[in-house]
């Protein structure tokens, strides 16, 4: 299902959106909070500059809102409908979910944002191969 050349592959793995050969992040673990936003300047494989322009990833905040809403709705549905929690317990489940998944939401949002602007290029894959 997740094959290189698919946007979903780049979004979920945090790999270069052009060649899918390298992680964009210095540390793949989003829970290392000091390094959550630390990215390579360029892809070592296809030379794509990740920060396309100054403040490029500010746009990811808008994506983050949508992704956060999706996580919150999922937490509510699981807590309320599947587990049978009260409304207050469901609210607590949403808060805990948002706090616990915050690093993942931020990384996913950045990955989605850059994939809006950069397309997979099979020729870039062959550059250094």
C-alpha cells in the first residue's frame, strides 16, 4: 500500500517529497521535543531545498488545525461511542489525545504542507542511484 512514489508514503514517513529517499528530519522520533522542528537544509539525494521560502512552514499551522480536529473527533468517537464514556470523560479523552499526539500532528502537518507544493519526480530518484 505505501510505496515510494505515493504522496501518502512521503506524508507518513516524513521522507523527501521529490525523491522519497531521505528523511526530511534530523531526528525521526517526533517525541524528542528539542529536535521536533530540526530539518535537513536540503535532501542529500535530489538536492531539494525543504524550506522553499522564509517562513514556508507557517502554512502548516492551517493544516495542523484540520489534522488536530480529525484526531479530536476520532478520540471523541472512540471514547463516547465505542467505550461509552460520559461527555466529561470524552472531553478528557480529547485533551489527553491532543497533548499526547501533538508532536505527531505537528510533523504530519509539515509533511502534508510541503507535499502540496512538491511533486514526486521519478527522475530525481535516479540522480544519485
